[in-house]
């Protein structure tokens, strides 16, 4: 044996001692078997719970259907507040005031005109129709006509609709707030403004040249 063969054999022996021993590999690892067993148990529990839950849902549905079989659809809808009470539509007291005249119109809940008058119907002519006094007299005259026709006692709700910014706007409002409108004030449920607003539109009329 040469001097080079001895170290070579010793090196092979050292390598064999440090290498990991080869053990037989099992067909299925231990963690895989444990996982499969726990998963099977969990599936069984879920199946049982789903069966019990499904039976509970079926029983609940049967109870509901059994109770609903003897109840009409209107009663069910009323029970869950699906049928809304129809609100009574009020009468409307329209005040349309511009710089030349004032118009007052009383309409019923169906928006049919019952009384419709302007300052010209009271005998005011031309420029006299635009003043505060003429509009005040118009408001008092309309309320007097409502009393004559028995509409004041018939009206349960009243909505005041304002339109325009003429002097008659404040005049007719003062009539309603005064002694003439004491029987109507308690019946007013809403005050709205329906003044028209211009967005673009046609070209305005040229301003007058005075002097």
C-alpha cells in the first residue's frame, strides 16, 4: 500500500461518519395523517350542523307559511307598514305680484281655480293697479269672497304660494296676518315660493334712455 492510499481511505471514513443516515421514508407522513383525520372530523361536524341548520330553516319557513296562509296580503302589508297613509292635499292660495299688477288665486286640492282675481277686477285702472293699497284691498276682497262661498269652513289645510317680488307680495301677506285672515292663519301648513328664475334664456329688453 502506498503512502497516498492511507489518507484517501481515512478521508472516506470521515465523510461517511458525518453524512446523514438513510432511513426508510414512510408512505404517508405523520402530519399528513393527522391533518386528514382532523379534516374528516371537521367535515362531519359541519355536515351535522348544516343538517340541523337546514332543518331549523325549513321549520321556520313552514311556520311562517302556515301563519301567512290564513292572512290576507293587505293585512301583511299593513303589519310591516308598507301601506302609507295618503296625506290630504291642501288648498292653495297663490299670490302673484309683479311691478304692474297683483293676482290672487285660490285653488282646490285638484288645482282647479275657485277664485281668481286681480287689482283690475276691483276697478283699479292702468298705473293704479301696481300700488300697495290696491293689492291690500284685493287680498281683503278675496278673503271676503271665501267667506261668502263658505270655503273658509270647508278648508282644512292651506298652502300659501308666493311668486314675484312686487309690492303686492307684502300687502296680501299683511292681510293674511291681520284681522281679515284670522280664520285662515291656523289652517296654513306651508308657505312656498315659486318665483321664476332665469338661466340664460333670451336677450333682455334694452334699458330705457331717460333725459
